């Protein structure tokens, strides 16, 4: 924090100090978020392309396996003998010790024959065009009077508190952005029930905000049971069969280890579930270098538990509607913990995979065609702004901090992203 040496400069000095301190907010945001949040660390980030408009499309190829028919309806490959006997009932010397005499070149082996003679197999390419767009947000501080700061007691502490609040606001905003965007693009959904819990698809585009009508959204199962290891075992095997193992966050005994973002309570529930406690005790495998900085010391049954103590929670509005309950409430700018969040019955957890999506943030842009202006950072870097105005700020003694955020979420292999909804107050584990 800069030291005030006002001298005869008065508010000019304070203006300068505030501009200098604004440059430190981004550094504070980084120091406060690095290796503290799975959403901040593991969400892949790239640059949003310039000069291509606000809405883009990404072409995604689905997984493909061979089929025996050109229509792509029967999985498998046509195998047939190479070189067959060219014999007839009245032929002489058709074989020597059972060896075919017909040349392989005379056979239609994998060739473009017709009917039964066509022994080809096929790979069909299925692809999807997914659209996404860039969103923008602006955060501003209250108006700050330089005169107040000039003559105020404890101004250093006040400035430090202002910087802290702006940095924390940016961190909180990005963490929520990544969490909400992942939940919106993830296509696989699990609603925990006592028996027959199923993995449902088609959840992509369903945002876990406000009131979510699970029935209208696609008849998704409303959870009645708590999260369980049996439920996660189903998810694990499903991911492996989808080919997700090749790009998992780690490996243990040759098997992939995926990321599971969940609350502390849910993590404890899984690790203390009857019949599974010993899985923690005997696991001494090294945690991957990508996960270890988050404080994770072990995996558990194929997953790294990545704690999110602000995991989304919900109440049941009616038979098939859930309503989001936020962890904090705000009144007249004062933030307090929301007691309803502590008692909310339903909670969400997420299975992460690096290929589900990526966050694209525009690069700073400073002008073109001979026109230049101050570059804008879209990562929430705050600037001190003091705009003189004849009516509202004639002396230039009132300013504020302003930060601009922008990002787009590019969907990729959305079927590898899982949203798990469970009843956290239930004593019955899902099966």
C-alpha cells in the first residue's frame, strides 16, 4: 500500500495513489485464488477469437466405432478368409495338403463387391454443431470522495479494505461463473434414488439457477436419496466406456482418476460410507501434479475429491421443481450468510473432465486503423476512474473503481460432464 505524502498536492496525490493501487487488485486476485478452487484451477482457459463476431460455433465429432453396414446400424467388422478353395465337384488337384489354390487377388476381400460379396466395414462420422456466445459484466465500486480520504483517519486501512473487497468480488464472480457455466454445458445427469439410479443424457442447456423444472426440462429424475459410492461407481464405468480415461486428471494402477467437485459434507459422506472406509486407508498412490496444488493428498475409488464449500443447493418447490438457494444474502450492500442454505435439502456435485468445455476470454484490445485507446482487460482488472463533470464532479474529487469481465464458454465433449443431484438430508444412499 502506498504511503500518503499529500504535501500541497491534495486530492491529486490521492488520485495517483488510487490509480497505483488499482494495478495491484489483479495480483491480489491471483494470490487469493491460485490453488484454492477447482473451478479456478481446472477450467481450461483460451482466448476468444478476434474479428469473428459475438456468437461462434464449434464442430464436435462424436465417438465412432466400425459397423458392418454402410448405414451404421450394426456394430462390428466383417472378417472373412483370405484365399479360398477354387474347386468344383469334377475338378482335379484343387488343393495341396488343404492349401487354397485360388489367388487372394481373385477374391473380393474387403473390396467393393455387391451383396454378399461386399466384405467391407465402415466408420460413420457423426458430428454436432454447438453454438456459444460471449457474455460481459461490469463491476463498479461505490463513489469515493477524495476529500473524505484526504482528511479521514485510518485512510490506509480504508484503502486496504477497499482493495480487499474488490479483489474478493472478482474472485467470487469468476468462481461462480465457471461453476454455473459448467453446469449449463454438462450433458449427463444423475438424480440419486434408492434403487435403479440411472445416468440420463440431454441435460445440456439446463442452467442450475433460479427455479429449475426437472420435468419440463426433459423428465429428469428428482432425487430422493443421498450421494453414494455405488452411484459414483456407475459414473466412473460410464466415463471409461465413453473413452474419457485417456485424458483423465491422473492415473492409479493404470486406471484413470477423474475430478469430483463436491461439498465437504458430501466428501465425508462418501469416505465414511459403510463398506468403503478401508479404500482410504490403503490408498498410497501419488496424486497428479495438476491436482496436488489444490491440497488433494489422495484419490478415492477413482476420483479426486475437490472440495467446493459453496456447492449449489436447492429446495423442492413442488414434485419436480427445485429452487436454487444461494449461500449469501445481501441487504443494502451488507453480505451475510444465508441460513436457508445451511438447511437446504438438495445439493449438486460435478464430475469434471478437461475436454467438457473451455472458457474463452477476449484479449485486451487497444484500437485499430490508426485509432488507439486504453486497452481493456476482460479478466476483472480494476481501474481507478475519475471523470470530471460540470454538475456531478466539477472538481474531480469523486472517483470509483471499475472492472470489466467477459468470457464465453465453448462446449466440446459435453457428454463427459456430469451433474449429480442428491438429497443431502437423506440417510438412504443411492443405488
